[in-house]
């Protein structure tokens, strides 16, 4: 089926997503068919399953989840696919399938690295959603695994594949706004209180043992699954890693910097009193040895827009400014604040959409991954590069949790001379669930 036709027939368009003009990705030869399995198909994962299934010569042959409603969501997303997927509950069984080429991971954050390592160690390529790990050390594990196993590991930094932003980044790096030395990113939403959870029996529809997996065991409570785990440090990584990752990554990409030398964070849980542990309000800043800085403002519960948008980033240079409002758009201004170029996004970003905030522009990123699996392209967000941006988000959270300024080694981002902060570099795992390579680095 031609790409325009399947997007026209897809329920993606029924969800209000704009049809884009994509090239056909990769060869149509049967030998180049890519067989995919998707782990975590409740919301974002079901979108991933449907999207991958509609890429030419790609089959989603497997889905993996531990909750019955989520499994049904995944099956519904693939109801029009030519191949009916086989369902697994245990990721350890899925990665043993001989015909599986690529594992796509959209499970909770605490599962990202352990699942990715299971995938590559079993010879599978991996697409893992942000933040790709629960803590800084897991990012190091993935970067090491990328080279050890020789398999692709792509992180869900979708903007790295947007053609317009690839062009914008190139212009900035070539000096269109002079010396780009400061970047500002923001994200705003109107999330509600999660209340105070009650410890109740685990629902019969959920395998909570497999859901917890590598995380040390905790009692089940009724305000955790499906989404609210994001706001508990034991399983999630807060808004900085949940959404800040995207624009912070763009800032680092456009400025051409890697690891910071100084990180500070201010904020807290201000909007409500409830079980939510991570900040709902956070302002973090990162200073780099190259004489450049990044700031990020996250407001989970106050969605008043900045520059007219709930999310975006600005790059400041000594000869001009670039403004992005959350999608593939950008505006270039000269040093007199005169607009000199404007590129509009193919899709308007919707920060409140937890499934596909940038719409089906994500297909650029999925297509890049599949092309890389076929040997026809280089990854735009390989995990050894993408995890550097996630590290900034983790460091912001560590600075927030300790209430201290972090001084870091600019060669690798490691925290210097701060035992309390360094203790948060990695986590403890449930015995018998430690990720592969945990003791190898």
C-alpha cells in the first residue's frame, strides 16, 4: 500500500493527525522485512505499534504487556494490520524469539535500560523511548552496550529526525546567529492532583511482579498504574525526563555541547499536596566549559504559555536568535530582532497529548530507525549521544533532590566531591533482576 493511502486510511488521521508527505523508507524486498515487537502498549506504546506496522515492509509480530487492558489497547491498535501479533507478558520470553529483528520499548522508565539490554544481548536492535534509563548510570550501561553488542539502540528523541530541525541545527552550528551561547527551553501542562493512594490488593488484570521487574518491591497502591508512576522516584523520573528531555536535547544539539560543569535546580511540588514526589515546578540551569548555558523551566500544573506555546526552545546568539514552538517550526531573527526566516511545522505540537505530542512527525524518527536496521541510514539519536541529554535531566533532578549545586567533570558529566549527590547516580535493583552489565563498567 502506498504511504499516502495507508495514512489516509489510518485511525491516526481520525485522531486529528495531519497527513504528511513521506518518502518510502527502505527496500521492499521480502528479505528486508523488519519484524518488530513492542513492549508496553497501553498508550504511547499502542501508537508506536500502529505507526511501526504502517511503515513499508515492517511487521509488528509481537506485543508485550503485563496488564490486560493495555494488551487490548495494543491489539486494537493493530486490528487492521495484516499480521495478528502474538502476546507476551514476560519480556524475557519475547527477546528469545528467533524471527524478532527489533524491540520497541515504551514501558515505564525503570524498565527502559534492563529491557534494552535484554534486547541487544539477544541480538535485537532496540528503539527505546525517552528517558532510556532511570538514572545516570543506566545511560552509561546503554552507551557501553551499543558498542559491545553491535546492535542499533535508538532513543525516542524524535526531533533529531525532523528535517526542518536538522536544517535549523546545521544553520546555527554554521553561525547563522553568530556565536550561539545561551539556550532556553520550557514545558507547561495542567496536570491534576493524583491524591493519596490506598494500599489495595493488586487487580487481577495486572501482573505487578512483572510490572515492577528490576525495581525493589513495593506494595501496590491505587494511584500508581498506569501513568502516575512518572511522579514517584522509585519508578519514574519526573517531568524533566518525561518531557524536558526533548527540548533540552535540542538545546544541547544546537549549541554543540556535551557534558556540563555546573548544574543547579530550584522548584518543588507546589500545586497540590498529595503523593506526587517529583517537582511539578522546576527551573534548572546547566553551565558548560565552552562558555555556554542551557536553562529549562517545567510547569506541570500551570499551562500559561511562553512565546505563545506550552513548549519550545530559544537559541540566543551574538548576531541573532532562533525560536522553536514545540514542533518542526522555527523562526530566525537578526540582532535587531527582525524576522529573517520562518519555517512552519508540518504538524502543530500538542504538549497535553501523552500519546503523540508531535503527531505523526514521529514517523520520521521511526523510519530512520528502520532504515538503520536495514543498513540504509545512520541513526539520528543513537543512545550514546541521546543519553547525554538525558543525563542533564537526571542531574537537574539530583540537584533538586539534594538542594545543592552540582559541580561536574566536563569530560563525562560525573558529579564531583558530593557524596549525597553521587549516591543518586545509580539505584539498587531487586535481587535477581539486575540489568545485564550492571557490574561491568
